[in-house]
C-alpha cells in the first residue's frame, strides 16, 4: 500500500465532556507503509465539519482513539485522512447513535442463613460485614454523590442482628448512613420460600424492616428475593399493602438452563437480561418488578482497568440482545461467595471512572434510587402481568425435612390462635401481653422458611450441625406458640364463671365464624415450655409466703383425676344443657398415626391419662370465643347411637360407605350416600390413600406391602381403620382412616418410618372421581386452592410458562364438577400435584441424579383431566443445600369432605381452616366465680366471605390491630362487632400498621369496604 488508509472505525460506549457538549470516543485503526508524522482527520456529517489533529502514525497498523461529536440521530459520517497536504483515504460510515448509558452498581451480600457457615455464625458474620459498611459509608460521605460507597442490605435479618448486638453509637452511625441514602433497608426479613409462608407469616415477613421505619423514620420502597426460582402471588398484595413500590428478585439462570425457564420468556421477560414489568396482585394492587439474574448476572470488577476492559462488552451484549433501556443495574459482591464481605473497591472504581468519563456513568446506588429513576423514565412502557411464579426447587425441597417442615406449617396457624387468645386475655384479664415471646416465635418460624437448609456439600458434621440449627427454628417456634396458647387460654378460663362443683372443659374457637368441629382433649395435656414462679400464700399462721412454680400463670394447669373417666359420666353442653355424645380414645400402639403416639404410650406406663383423649363434636362454638362443657358423674354409662357399621374392611355411616382392599392396602370404594356417587376413581393408576415410593434414578414406582388391616377404634363419634405395612425406604408405615359419624369428614393419617435410602420420592395418592361424565372427565373439572394470602386456579393464575408440576397449598384444595366438589386439606404436607403424578422438576442446580422425565413439558390449559391429587411427602435427591438422608419418623395428616355443587361463601374456608387448626380446650374446676359467662363471642363479622386473620396489640402500643381478608373474590361492605372492646376511634392502616384514613365506627362496631381478595388492617383505640 503506497498511502495511509483507514482500516476500521469502531465507535465505543465512552463519552467525555467538552465544556457543555459531549464527544464520543471512537477507535480508529490506520495502516501505512511508513510512518506519518503529521496526519489530520476531517469529520463531516449533518451540522458537523471539523478537523482533528492525529498523533504520528507508525508503519503498519496503528490504533488511535479520537473524540468525535456526539451524534444523536442516524446519519452518514464521512471521515477523511489527510497527510502531506493531500487526502490519503476517505470512508463514509452509516452512523448509529450510542446510548448514554447509566450503569447502576448495587453492592450487596447474598444472605444465606447457613450454606457457607453455621446459621448462628452467619448471623455474627453479617453484623461484622455491616461494621465495615458503616465505616466505608462514613469514609466516602463527602465524595461526589455517584461515587459514594453504597450498600444494599439484601434482607433485614442482618440489620436486626446489628441493632441487637452493637452499642448505641454504632447503631446511630448505621442509621445516619441509611438516612444519607448510602445504606438501603429492604422490605423482607429473609430470602423466604414465600409459597410456604402462612397468611400472617407472609405479612410478618415485613415487620422487622418496618420496625426500623417506625423507630428511625427510614424509607423502605424495595423488596428483594434472591436465589429463589419462584414467588407467591400473595406477595404482590402484601408488598403493595405495606407501601412497597418495587420488587426486585434475583433469579439464578442456571436453575433453568437447557430445560425449563421460570416462565415463558416471550410472554414475560427474557431471563438473559434484566427487565421490568408491572405485577398486579389478586386484589388489583400492583408494583414494579425488576428482574435481575443472580450469580452469573453479577459483576465483580477488581480495578478501574478491569472495569474499562469488561464493561463495553457487557453493554454490547445488552445491545445485541435487544435491551430496551439506556440504564441498567448490576449486582456486585465482595467476592464469589454467598455471605460475602463488603469492599470499598467499587466506590473507588466509580470515582476514578466518573472523573474520566461522562458516559457510561457509573452510579453507586441502592435499588430504591435506581428503580425510582427507572420508573420515572420507563414505567409507562411496561406490560402488566398477573399471577404466581410457582417455585420449582425450594418448596418441594423443603420436604427433605418433613417432620420439621410440617411442624413449622402447623405453627403458622397455632401462632394466629395463640396471639388472638393472648390479646383477649390481656383485654379481659390482668394477663401480661407476651409481646417478646410472640416476636421470638415469629422470628423463628421465618428463619425456618428461609431458603437455606444446609451446607454447600450436604454431608458430614457441618451439614448435621447446620440442619440441626435449622430444625431448631421450627421446634422453638412451635414451643413458644404452644406456651402462649396454653397460658392465655388458662388465664381466660380463670375469669370464667363455673357455677357447679366438678370438672369443666372450656373450648376456644379463634376463627371468626360459628364453628361445629371435632374436639380432641388429652386427659393429661403436654406442659408449656416454661413454669413461671408465683407466690403461694402461707399454709399456716406464722409461716411466710413461698415462691413455687406452675405451668399456668399463678397456678398449675388442671389435670382431671383419672377416676373421673373410669366411672360413668355425662358430658353436658352448658349452653344448651344437652348431653353430648363422646368417645374415650386410647393410644395403645406407639406406631399409631397420631401426634406423640410413642411418647403417650411410654408416659402411659407412669400415668394412664397420657394415653387417653376425650373426643366429641362441639356444636355452635361462638366466633372468636368459647363455650363450656361439664363432666357430670352418673350411675350408668350413657348410650349413644353410633349409626355406623364398622369392620376391618370398611365403615358405613350416614355420610359414607367406605371399603378397603386389605391386599392392596387402599380404599377401593367411597360412596357419598347423599348423592349416591362413587368418589374413588377405580381406573386410577394408584389406589386411594396409597403411598408410593418412586426411585429418582429409574422412576420405578412401588406401593405398600400390606401386613395388617384392622378396625382399631369404633364408637359413637368415629371409627378408625388401621393398615400396617412397608415400602421401599420405609420399613414401617401405619395408615389410619377415620370416619366421623356426627360430621361429614374423613381423616387420613400416615406414620412413616424412613430409613437411610437416598434418592427417593414419596407420595400419597388421592384419586377422586367428581366428573359428571366418566367418558369425558376433563372439561367438567375445576380446580382451586388456597395459596399464601390468595386463592388460585392452577394453570390460570400463574405467570405464563411457569411450573405446573406441584403447588404449595395452604388450608385447602378444591376439585369440583357441575354437581359435586371435594374439599381436601393437607394438614402437614404443603406440596400437591394436581391431575396426576408428574415427573417433578427440581432443577439441575439442586437435584443429584437426573430423573427420567426431567424437563418434560409443563401443563397447558385444558390438560388437567382427572380429579387426582398427589401429596408430595418427601424428596431426597440433592447435590447441595438439602438433606439426602433423613431417617426417622414423620406424621402426615389429611382431612376431606364432599359437598354439593352449590358454593356457599365461607364453607370451603371453614372446613380447611377447621381441619388444620382444631379448637383449643382447657380443663377447669368449679365452682368458680368470674366476670365472664360460660360462653361468649368477642368478634362477629357480618359477611361469611370475610375472615378475621389477626387480632393483636399494636406494634407501637397504640391500641389493637385487627386484620381481615376477603376470601370469595367479592366486593363487600363489612361490619365487625367487638362486644368487649369499647372503641374511641378506628382507622385503617397499611399492612405494617402505619395509619391511614379514619373508619366509620360506633361504641363496639367498625364498618369498612373491602375489595375482592383484599387484606384490610384496622387499628382500634380504646377511650
């Protein structure tokens, strides 16, 4: 080549400021046979005509960075190379404007309560991380705003730990950093498996963060949920109801690579790049979702030079992928580890970068700052979506510890009832409200439902210790809930009038509807977790008082004498004076499918009352109230007509005719007598109430090998069949099927002894038959289920393309046809498969061996063709985090009923909640005077589609908080009457108890409108 030439013209993303204008850095490559000392570049475009001096060009290829005018429209640009007074080369380029990128850097530490260390040590580690955060914030507070050190506290538990363990001066420095906008408080307590959360638990997930707002006035606008592929639809209602504007989940792409995406990327968002949409809750509220990728979507530049080298390619990839915006966020950690430390590196990089470049602008920011600017600029362009993203990995994987997961699930309901009882006891007696105990219980139930189960490598002493701490969260929450419940119930009973001598039984109903339900009362109940001391008056003149302990407050819990039940007695409903049919149920088999069966049999050797329960049907239990019964000795045992025929092979009563195949160990027929309808699908691949073991590696399925079928109890209240046997991985399995004769309900209970066989899935099958035409069962079927804080239809109420293999059910699932419906309650096991036993989808990020059928297509509308329900009992096939071998016993219980096709508001809800949360009963002794009558209701709601979820003392101590949920999807004006609470004023609050508009109220009633499926929180203040 005889003359110099322009070989490449490469516009870059870099812009510099030239006075009040911008100039774009362009990389030019020249080629010349000899050096050129005096080259000049002519630039001509629309409204541009300028000359730029070039540095000397060497022989061969020479790269030169020049700064050209910032051209904002596509146009031709002509570049001429001049040297030695003549034009040496000319090129015309079709110029495309380059975005003025704003790159927001969000420094965080991913919060795993475990995985990298034991949970207790991770708590301490994050407090130390925040020590560094506060120091870096202080050191950079005077820097230019975009370059200051900023940090996002991904979840609130680290901040709570800091406030509880650091001196006031350190706490104040942290609060100052938050107020300066350098440290962000996000809304959620933990990276929670939100589908497993109970209704109130999902709301309490926000309380710790908003306590910081209450105490210090800090802003909370963003919720993060990271490392979890799925989130509940109810979370949209809850976040919006607390005033949270933005939800930013970081979802790992490697959970979905090569197989299933979290959702249909065409209908929602690409998982290859960040993006946003408006997420509308079931109640019509909405918030902006900003999706970002966890792990592979993060950026860890180690220096300014590293950032200059890496960022242009990252932005070019966004261009290539069709990214729509001129602003983008990147998550940054202090190193490639979860629970990583904070580092000052990114603040230093941003400061040096922004001194050099106008664009891309590096902005150290919080998510609230980024998303507020994003909404202002781009919010009007986003689509609106509705529905859940059912989790693939974590909700199913939580079944690796089935007993602990079931315990925590029951605690969700137990805490609700315990808190209401404690509130009433505080309102009506001198009971001290157990605020600290309730907070502790909620914290531990939240810790258990947090997404981390164990260590990165699930085996060895560290994994055992981590799983032990994890289990401890569930056991502690359950113990605290039980303690609050018993003490409050007994304190209430101390204030009730019992006019006659003898033993009384007071039954509490903490639900907001009148209730008829089965009551099981141990003759020797388990003690609460603590035995408070109290002063006992002197027994003799001259003696002083003595401090003694008791498991109730100020006294011991009453345990009725054994002799009382060894002799004839009548059970009298004090409200009606009528004798009530009852049954004494005795646990004699330690393998019985009842709670604490082995413990009750063992303690029965010491005191036989531990083995016995009084079982009866309590009718007309007042809403949020109680009624009393009395044990009256009599001359002869009363005769109650059972109205049932029971044998080892079946039971028939006025509701059902049930038959069991002793060889197969399954229910072969269940005839609903009111409709003359067979409820068991005999053509199903698995038997009704059959337990199935499926090998994760081969997908081979095996059922139960039956060793015994027997009728073990039968009386006027219920009859129970017991089937004993075994199956792979389970050397012992007890199944009990109970039919009640005075209420239309069937219970199925399993006690399962799991051995150390890994890579196994266990299911229990419930193949119902509800279709009106067996020839074409599909079109007539309709599924609904209660999810966390909402009601959903599978396939319809979820984001397009999301998981359909299993769903987390709260209190009930319903499958119906035009003439029949079944309401089914999984008391202990949350995960349910609708319509069949599907292959399952725990992603390659977590599963160990890859199972056959992995990656099968998810269901589409119209593909739920049978009324079959499969309860996932246990899954043990993991490469990380969860438990592959969890030998031991677990208990799983279910209740179901068959209803007519007519749908009455509250009927399904009442059955599901009643089965999962039984009435609470305490023994008392009369005569006893008291200000409270023998029966009372403390809250009445005039709409059957509205339930009282919560009644508690306000967090700020100002009155009481009551929370209502509309459950039927109907706009409703509701009146709540509180006979024992005098109302001075009432107002609506948001979900985290910040006051809103005043409500229409009278001395004992509050009136308010509710939107469909909405949650309303009310503050009531007494005079």
